[in-house]
C-alpha cells in the first residue's frame, strides 16, 4: 500500500501532497461500501415484515 501511495503523489509538488487523499484511505472507504451492501441485503429481507415497503396500489 505504501508503494501505491507514493506512486500516486509522485507527480504532485511536495507542498500539495498533503491535500490529496491517499490511495490506501480510498480503498479502506470501499470496504465500507461492502458493509452497506450487506446491510441492504438484511433490510430487504425484513422490510416486508416491518412494513417499510410502500403499499402497492393496483
């Protein structure tokens, strides 16, 4: 990860490197998206039982 972080900022002037998010930080953020997907699977299962789905009008 450190190698990716250093490559990502290699063309950026030193004084501006701290302004950019690190690649490793961005990848950790993607792990949070996976957690949200798992949460969505659970809420899809319980939504009909708890009445969270809007009523379907025919």
